[in-house]
């Protein structure tokens, strides 16, 4: 029985293992100390969420991230081992680095293992500042891929507005999460893979502090959202064209080459470009509607061979981002109306009726001539009957 008990004690996550809490700020560095001095042939292993990320064997050999485990890209070029102590330093830390880190030290003298755990929480330095225009949409990103153990909660000014469990056993938004919370009705959407929160049709009442909590990772993140009214010069401009004509939407703005420019039709992304990179209609819904009919020249968008279904609002957005903030600015919004060819429906129906009648009469005439010919008569009498 004693042998079995000792075997269980070396497993990761066993009860009774000493656990320290470590907190860091996003973009900074943290060090997880071993509090020992390595002697030759001592073996030290570091694990994150049960995956080995670093190892050192005395002064013989060491490895970190992808060197220890093929394909483990999470910590590439961000881990450093102290050769004297085996302490682990993580640089440029991110919210996704929050979680349980485990240390295993195997003594070369006694051949026994000692275990220690670190519960790491990474917080935003001062929150992410987000700026958007009224009527636009914005996505607040978690920066993680969810797993079965994750429980993600979103709060607006301390009121819960959304929740998703990694196993999808519970998903709720606005009034489903908190009875009487009408502010976001039909405006919130959760990404099932990441837990990121999308807010549509934003108004001034949505300005405030949004707080993200991921329980299983001890991760928190804050977004400060500012909603601005649309200046008079940027309100909808109206364009009217006839079917099959082309319409060119020129926002008449100068952009920074590093900014991301996007064109939207109603809520569908139809084109984007940054620097020399351009994408047009990569979404299935966009391809079905605008297949081979969009042209992009810098920020100017042209829709060719227009149809009445192309009527709607076209919006140009410039997204300016940095490590601590991003701003979605609606530079120009154009309302496009595509009309018919110019004839009213009754006139078009009348013309179609005449064409059909003429075709039927021609067929009747041909049949009459054929019958006359069969009777040996060669007169060119053509009768068009009703």
C-alpha cells in the first residue's frame, strides 16, 4: 500500500501539492522560482496544463517550448530557464498564459520527486480601450480557444450580460443571463470557439466598462468602450442607379498604409485591405450575392452589373489598433438604391404579350402555308388568325 501511495504522489495535480499564486500584467514578464540550487544531474521539468514546456538536467542539457514538444508554439521564444536554479521566466505574457504551471524536481542523489504548482493570473495593464461609432458593430476578443473546463462570463458595469461554458452546457446573453437586462436585447452574440463577444447596432447607452472572466484559467480582461455619434459629414450619402449599371463608392479619404480598411454591405463583410493585401468576398453569403461583380481600387469600391438586391447601406471602416487599444471609425456610409430599367411593370408586361402573340401568329402562318403546299396549291396567301 505504501508503494502505491508514493506512486500516486508524483502525478500532476495531486492533492496536497504546494500551490503559489502569481499575478502578472499583460505584456510584462513573470518568474516562477524553484527556490533550489541545481546540482549536476538533477532533473527539473515544467508543465503548463499537463503539457511539458521546459526541462533542464543539471548542466547537461535543457529545452523549452517547441524544443521539448514538437508543434507546441504557445511559448515560442518567450521562455527562459535559469541554469543555476531551474526557475522559469515567461516574457511578453498574454491572457492565454493564465493557468496552472507545475514544477517537478527529480533529485539525482535520492532519486525522489518534489512537486510544486503555480496558479498564474494575467491581467490587463489598464484595460483595452475601444472606440466605435453609433450604429456599428464591435467584437471584444478573449484571445483564447475555449476547452471543456472553461467558463467564460462577460459583465457590463458589474452586471452579467453573457456566459458560455466550454462544453456548451450553458450559453446565455442579455435577458437570458440576467432578468430585466434589456439594454442589449438582440444585440449580443458569443463565438462558440473563443467566447469572444460581438455587439451589434451600438448606441451611446453601450459606452462603459466590459469585464471578462475565464474561471478555469484565472484570467481577467477589461475593455473600456466609448461610443461616438456620427458627424453630419459622415452620415449616409444617397446614390441611385439603374439595373445593370455600375456604381462606384469613393469615400474620398486618405489612409495610413498600416490601417485595416473594410467595406460592409449592411452587416456583411464584402472587402478588406491593408497595405498590399486585399480580400474580396471570402464569405459564402457575400459570394452568393456579389459573385465576380466587385472591384477594389485602393479604398474605392465598384459594384458592376447592379441588381435591385444590391440596394442597401455600404459602409467603409478604418480600424486602427495597437497593443492597448483599437478604434473602429466609420469614415463614410453610402445608401445605394438600384431601380428597374425605367419601364413600369405594366408596360413591360404589354411588350412581352405582343412578342408572345407575334410568335404564336408566325407559327400559325407557317402551319397554314404548309397545308396549302400539301394540296398542290402554290399561292402565297398568309392568314394570321387570332
